[in-house]
C-alpha cells in the first residue's frame, strides 16, 4: 500500500510492509503520533539559515513540512482562528515537522513556508487575473508556484549566525544596529499596536521600528531606543532605514512573466496572493 499525494514534489517514500502498517495501526491505537509515517518534503528557506545561531534546527537553511490533510482544512475553517488573525500561523505550525520553536522563525522565511503549504495542500498551479499594461485588458494566467525564486541578496552584509546589521542614517549620521524580525518579536509588536488602538492611537510604524532597532550610537537600552524613534528619527532617515531593511531581507519573489497573447511577448507583474491561495474551494 502506498501513500498517494500530489506530484508537485519528487517523492522519497516506498511501499510499506505489513509489519510497518501494523506498527502504524498500533501507534494510532496507542495514541503515539510520532510513529505515524506521513509524507513530507524539505523546503528551502530564503534566509539560507544564515541568521540562525549554530545548533539551531533551521541553521541548514531548510525546514521539513508535511502534506496538508483534512485536519488542516479544519484549521482553515476555524472561525475563531480567522477572527483572531492567527489562522495561517496555526496552519503553518500544524504542517511544520521540524522540531523548532515557531517564535524563532524569521518573518522573511514565512513566505516560503506559505507557498510550500499551498503546494503541499492544493497543488502548484495558482490561477491569477492581472491587467495587461500594454492593452489594459484583464488576462488570466496560471502561476506555477514551484518556479518562484528567492530574492537575490548581498550575503556579504551578513554575519553568520548573528541577526544584527549596522547602518548609519544618511542625514543625522546617527549609527544604529538593527535586526530582522522573528515571529516572536512580531507578536510583541502586534500586541503593542493592539493596545495602542484601544486608546485611539495609531503608531504602527514607530512601534515596529522600536523593535527593529536594537542599538543607537552604541546604547542598547530600551528607553534610549524608544526616545530616539519618537523624538529624533527624521522622516528622511526613517525612509532610508526602511529601504535598507528591505534590501537585506531575504524573501520569495512574488513576480512572474505573463504571456501577451496579442504581441507574443510577455509582461512582468506581481503575484498578488489572495484568500484563494488557501481557500480555493470556498463554495465546496
């Protein structure tokens, strides 16, 4: 008996013997899920593991994920998860096989996990509708999600195993040290922004910067960093800093070339991921 899954990744599983099937049945009966042999795939992370410290489960730049089952579809339809904005995180946590603290995951690696989750759940073909810039017409196109590539990064700016980057602000000449966000840090940011919203205060940009910046002119105290962001960070310097952060942040490039039926050429466009990435059959 073999496990049939979609053909979007090369398979590495062989038929199971009667003894193996018996072991799985016994494990299920005894509720020992780690004995269950589910099909998995190895997913390459955009960060290549370079920012994770030595010994970290993601240091080799890969993460192991399992194929989506009806159990994960239950997660996708859980109204409580949807209303609280955690449905995709719950999905990813369910699909990740690698023994890793989810809060350690760099946000820049989540797009790869998101794309892999879609492929492992509903296949690699993702239909989109885009506007042809030459004619203004709507064009339907099917994206092969497995062909999306990682963003090109100047890895020379990275210190292996250290999530820290130095940057001098161009106008004020102040020196700051920054980090790329992890899932755990983002949760703190979201909680603080939510708290500010309760008192009718909108400060998502400055709140995020207060967590990204970890040192100002050699001082890493929280009070100094927060005072600097609130009172001394010039808008032009803030923009330059955000551009720098974007340049050093690994990611999956959500862009494709779409055939132009009239000219025979192609045009470049973004892949705007919508709800149908994980809810392709909402009417079923």
